[in-house]
C-alpha cells in the first residue's frame, strides 16, 4: 500500500508542476513511478490480476512522454486514469478489512513519513533547498500520509484521541514550507509517531518496526 501511495504522490506532484508550467519537474515526477516504484509492486499485482498489472504498466510507461506532449486538461485526464487504476489495484490486492484497519494504515503512514523525512534531508542544506525534486517528494509523501490519517477521525476507537494530530501535521507542513533543518523535521515526524502510538494504543517501537 505504501508503494501505491508513493506512485499517487508522484502523480500529484507531476500534475502540479504541469499546471505551474514547470515541464522538467513534471517530467521528472512522471518518470519515477515506472522506474523506481512499479518494479517492486508488479509481482504482487500480477499474481492477483495480470490485466490490471498490464494497465498500470502501460499508463506509467507512457506517462513521461504524455507529460511533455499534452495540454493541462489532457494530462489531468491521464493522471485521473492512472489514479483509477491504482484504486482498482488497491481493491484487488488489499483485503477490504485491512483497507479500513487503523493499525494497518498506521504502518503505511509511518513508512510514508519516514520516506518524507529521508527525502527532505536529501533536499535541504543549510536552510536552502538544494534538490527541488526531493523537496517536492517530501511534501507529496506527507500529503499522502495526511490522506490516510483521516481514518483516525472516523474510527470509533480513535476519533476521541486524535484531535491533536492535525496540529502536529500542520506544524510539520509549516516547518517544511519554512525550510527548517532536517533535524527539526525528524523531530516533528517523531512527535507525530508518538501521538499515533497513543491514539492506537500501540507501543511506539512496535509501530516503527514494520
């Protein structure tokens, strides 16, 4: 599931750059799903549904070229088609009970935020963004983690205790916008992990072990 969310994050980042007129970054984000993420998920998808696997491969393999030779509206349509395939894959590969499971989603959130911290560290040096692609990756993966956090606000067993989580995530986003030090970002992410462990009544080491 984390890999699917990473692909989705790259799709969002590519589309945003397309809208901003930054064709080179739109292209860069379009290349990563097929080159760096798809190879890890393809075997499991193929084992479950080869047709969906082929559909995903086809659209991701063509995405870089489409990003360069399409209007904004055309690219939006292609991105939405890719997202629809990702949704179908999630429904095929991940059992419904796990899709709505708080602990399962917590492990995915931890993975995404860990990756966001890693990308941010590679992106920022001495208060300056030195690698914009990795900086955008960091923001994109945090956005995907935020989306999954919605489960905390609706699940009966966690909704009462999750009120402070929004504040922590907001602080993280502000710190990234202000180009804070990677150390500060890691501390804020760790604070989110601590809050999550309280919300789901799971030891923090267990939460971080997956």
